[in-house]
C-alpha cells in the first residue's frame, strides 16, 4: 500500500463511519416509530415483536461494525499522525494533516494555509514522498527503533 493509499484509507474510513452512524440513527428512529405505533398492542400483534427484534438486531450489528471500524481507523490515524509529526517541513505536515486527518477539502486546506490550490497540490506531492520514506523506515524498523 502506498503512502497515498494508506492516508486515503483513513480519510475514507472516517466517511464510512459517519455513514454507519447515520444508518444507526435511521434504524433507531424506525424502532422508535414501530414501538410508538404498536407499543400498546405488542401483546396482541405477534408481528410487531419480530419486526422490532429484527430492527434491533440490525442496530446492534451496525454498532458492532462501526466500533470495529472506529478502532481500526483510530489506530491507523495515530500511526499516520506519528509519522507526520516526524516530518521536517511544516507545510508538508499541514497539508497531510488538514486533508487526510482532519478531513478538510483541498479548497479549505488551501484557504487555511493561504496558498493557491495548485501550490497545495505541489506541496502534497512532495509531502507524500517524505511521508512514504518515513513510513518505510517505521515499517522496516524493529519495535524499539525510533524514526530518525
């Protein structure tokens, strides 16, 4: 996996976690609606407990998937931030942090840094090379090795 793919996976995971949270919220609203609509008839309507149970089971599964994804994304984000913090150039750090870790758009990153979009893309290309080099050192290093 290249440096860009690694960093992009963090950014994309954040979006997928957000989507899972939205799905959980929708299912929870559905469950609440079912309970409100049929709550007083649950003992009389045998279909409602099964329907509620099914929606509840899907909420539990979505929460489990979201927590697993959140744990993995947090781990990769911490790894990326450790490498970014070891980078020597502050512009390189800022571009990678703003776009991949903080999730800002390219336009917002350029605005924040007071650079043109083209200049941010130039910095990004160079920053990826530096990130890749430091990441390779970290991957090839033993557990007690410190990145130079």
